[in-house]
């Protein structure tokens, strides 16, 4: 298993860490230096879909995955808000759904598009005093999380089975909680709502693979929404001496963000002999090393 980003399908019921653990066990079964492994953004146990697993030096790309588009399909259950925002939670509010119509739901959805202040669920992975909020919530402690600035790029209803449920397709930036969206729509409509199912279908250009498959991304497949610069041996030497190199012929991204999506302000990828070896930042008319990947990715 070479360093890179791997796409796997996380099934309902398993945790994101259990998927990472299977990778760790595989790397530790081989003699030699321990290889770092992490996921590129958690999925709740009740959710399924695409999970990115970062192996080796690719773990240093983690923060750069946050600001790219993530696409989800969700089933919203109307008439009940739960304390977790999903089907496993305790009901905290129940309301009348008899007046719900497709037109009413079409009218409420656009109010959540764009940048918003969103309160994460109490059972989220947000940390309080260094501990995930869900651990405190599961111990019965009162959890009050401050709102976070989040971005919903687009959303549309796929189907309705009113007054019981609706299916939703949405694209958002990292850090967005679809459980909170369901909760807030239910409150706005006065009936309450929670999620019964959630599936992450894509992160950037990467789609959810079939169950049981593991697809790796290396070289030019990494951070394809970033511009690129081919590096000579001389360029590599200069960068290692903490010197800037000419801008040169910076190539456009290999994958375009959706129209109107916020700029993730990604670094320039520096490729040497076909491998990602540097992340570069433009400053004072030159490119400077931000991160070096010894051996390349």
C-alpha cells in the first residue's frame, strides 16, 4: 500500500475509525517503519458512502480536503426532531406534518443555501476542551456548541413521500452538518425533522466506489482542483535551500470546481518526475516551498 489517498465505501453501522483501523492493521503487518494513516473527514455510524483514507505522507493533505465540495443524499423524516438529529436519537419535539407540500419544501430549502451560521449536533465530533462532543453527550452531559460558519452550495429535493419523508441531494463545503440542516428545516416548518439515512456520494471529483473496492489516488490525481508546476532538478534544489523559484509555466487545475463554489485557496502542486513532491505558495513573484514530500506521492 503506497502513500496516497484511498477511496473506500463505509457501510452503515461501522465507524470511520474502524475503516482506518483496518488500514493500520495492514500496514503494521509488514516489517519496517510504522506508516501514518487517517481519514479525510468522518462519517457518522448511521451514514454510509465515500470515505477517504490518507496513507503515509498523504496524511499531510488532510487540511486541504476541508474546503472542497462534498455531495450527499439524505432521507429526511418529518414530524419528529431527535436529540442526535438522526433515527437513533431520542425524540425532543413532535409536530403536525399534515400541511407539508412539495411547494412549501421548495420554498424553505433556498433559505439555507450559501454561507450560514449553523449549530452542530450535540453528538458531533466537534471538540470541547479537547474531547469530542459526542462523548460528553453519550455520558448525559449537557452539550452546547457554538455556531460554525458553513457553506451549502446547492440543494434540491429528489422525491417526496409526504407527509412522512423526503429525499434530498446537496453539495456543501467541509464542516457542514446535514443533520443540522434537517433539524433547522423542521424547526422553520414547525413540525420537527431528523435524518433516517445519509450517504456521501462524492468529495471533489472522487466518487463513492462499490462496497469492497479500494481505489488509490497518486501523482496528478492528488488535489486535482489545484494548479500545478513541473519541477526540474534545479528547482528542487533551490526549494530545499529555502529559496524561491520562478513562477514558470503554472498549469491549470486538472478538475474544475462547480461554478460559484468558494475558492479553496489551494497551494500550487509541484511535480518532480511525475510525483507530487512539493506544495508551493506564490509570494513576491516567485514560488516558495510550503510542504515537501520526500520520495513523492
